DNA sequence: TATTCTTACGTGAGGGCGTC
DNA sequence: GACGCCCTCACGTAAGAATA
C-alpha cells in the first residue's frame, strides 16, 4: 500500500513553457522562483511573479499556472508542498486556534522577508532528498517563518476542512474555463459528486459536462470573432487541452470550423 | 506551417438504484 | 434529501494523415 508523503519538496527546472494541466490546487504550498517568471490566472485576476518571488498557495481553489523561462535560460523554482498531516501536526504542537475565517487572497507574493529568502537558498543546496524526517523538520521551520512574517495566514492554515456549500451558479460562472474534473468542482462547491450533479441539473437544466463545454465554446466563439484571436490562441484559454478536439467540438456545435470565425489581423 | 479530420482506446460523466 | 455504488457509453486524448 502506498503511503502518502506528509511533505513534498519539488525542484522544478524547465527549458520550455510549461502549463500545469489540472488547475485544482489541493494542498498548501510555498514556492520560490530562482529564474524565469510565473504567470497565475485566477477566475478574475492575472498575476505575474518574477525571479526572487516567494509565493504562497492556499489549498482548495482553481488557478491556471504557467512557468515561463527567460531567453536562453531555464525556469527554475523550488516548492514545499504541505499536506494536511503536516499542518495538523504544526497546529497541535503550537496550540493554534481559529479566531476567524480566512478572507485573504488564495495566491500572493510574500514580500521583503529575508529569513524566507535564506530558507529557500538553503533548499536549493538541499536537493531532491527523500528523507522524510528532514522534510518534516524543514516544513516546521517554514511554517514558523511563514507565520512570523504573515500571522494572518494562521486562519488560512487552520481551514483544512471541506469547503462550505457555496452558490453554485456564481462559482461555476466564474470558474468554468478551468479544465478540471467534475468531482473537483463538486468538492470546491462543498458538495458530494451526486449532490453536485443534482443541484447542477436543478439550476441549469443540463449536465455539468454539457454546460461546461457549451460555455467554453461560446467563449471561444466570442474570442475568435470579437478579439480576432487565432484558434491556437484560444483553445487553451477556454479550457480545452487539445486543438484537434477543440476544432472537432467547435464544428459540431456551430457547424463551421474555428478557422472560419477567426477574422485575421 | 497551421488547421482539420479520422481513428482507437481509456477514462470519467450520467443516470439508475438502494441505503441511511 | 443526501450519499455511495455500479454499469454503460459518450467524450477527451493522442497520434498520424490530409488539406489549405
């Protein structure tokens, strides 16, 4: 039986543009960018982080993440991924309590923090080690530094449970372009998969899958026609992963291929 | 070179049903 | 009403060929 590691250290190094395919962020994470830049698309916001940035990721939300290398250089970063076990250990050993629900941003840069910079510098020397004891120790140090620098994150870390049941219509209208599984949408809206399907059908009179595809295709149609973007610029933006399938689905819905909508420069 | 089309295959969504 | 299980089949993905 596989045992889930309690903490994970990830050293990333890419020479090409890299897109994270599943945008569902399931764990807390802190990331340091050594070189290149990092673009984050949330439902209503785009952020660009440059080399030297330290970024905090809250668990349980959707975001499209793009790693962009500098010219003739790699994109390089290290991340510490902290799962619930690590956080729970930290909470109990430090007797932390939830004073109010976290209302801050899901992804943001931790600015002007020399101890955190030093911490990540040491991680690059640490390498991709798999010593679990050492990783837990490193995680605890990171959490100490994090809460010292940003005490408001205590309420975020204490919020480990299932997301509360939220307005399905508002959430889906805001996040439909994220290409993730239906079960993830169910989780993020605080429902079981069965309840999600039922609520969805009651609200939209169609299945989640059909609704999502129609919304994505409508958005693609708008981008091709009104923004004069090419099909290759559009298909990833609206949540398709494959151009051939986008083209096929588009033609099936609108009767013409996307290239015929695109009006050119 | 970019886009579209075809095909095969694996996956996951839909929906029915039983249980709590 | 909410949930979980299970079966079926439509859909997504990948690869490669055809076309503009």
